[in-house]
C-alpha cells in the first residue's frame, strides 16, 4: 500500500475512499484529503438541510461498507425500505468518517485548497503548496450548474441545488421547472 496518498475531493466519494484506507490503517500511512469547499463528506447532493430532499434509493441499499449492506439503515434506526432525507445520509458519512479517523493507525490531514496539477511525485495546489504523493485519487464529484449554460443570464433562473434561493422565492407567482428527474421532483416538493 502506498505510504502517502492524496485524495482530491472531500465529498462522499473522497471521504469514502479515506474511510476504507483508514480502516486498513497501516502504520505509516498518511492521507491528505484536499477539499476547496467548506463541507466534508457531503458533496452537493447530501449537504442540503431541508428534509423534503429525499434519497432516490432505499436506506437498505445505501451502505458505505459492502460487507454490511444494511449499515446506513441500522445507523439511522430506519426501515431498510425507507427513503430518508439526503441530509441523514450526509450525517452518516461524517459519523463513519470520524470513526475511521479515530480508530486508525494511519494519519489523515484535511487540506483546504484547490488542486491545480499532478505529476509523478506530488499534487500542486493553487497557493503553490506541494503535497507529496505515492498515489492520487481523483474524487472531484459534480458541480452545481452555475457554470455557463445555454440559458440566458437572468436572476430569475435558479439551480435546483440552490436551497436558499428556492426558499426565498415569493409565495405567489408562477414557477417553471425544467426537467422531470429526481432534482425536479425535489424542487416541486420544496416549493409545495
């Protein structure tokens, strides 16, 4: 196993990789978990606070541990068929992360920054910091759709993941939701 691992991305995927490496916990293992945002272990999908935003998979199929498929449902004290709030899954990820950090012989450091380059020996951050790496895991996830789109720039256009913006919409008026997937259903549920 590599001694110095850099994980680029601190969302669910990056934190899950860290959990599994830490559980193996060989002495001398050092993990740098690079995250540019303020959240760990949640990513865009699980950092929403409103309980109306539900998982699209039953709790019994959302485990971080393939050897314990009911781990999330057991942790949440929920029926495995329940569609729990996304925030509950985010809390579960953080709880399992804390347990892995506390129980490991390895070491983990959270590095707040943006990775801008990787070569054979290190990961370079935007501020010039170089993190030595025997192995690198790219776990950069998805981004909110606030990047350029084919829609015109208009303050009335909100991203489905903009929980605050959606909550601040006036109670009267008309809303057009583009799309028919889970995110669109979440928006409709929130607006109701």
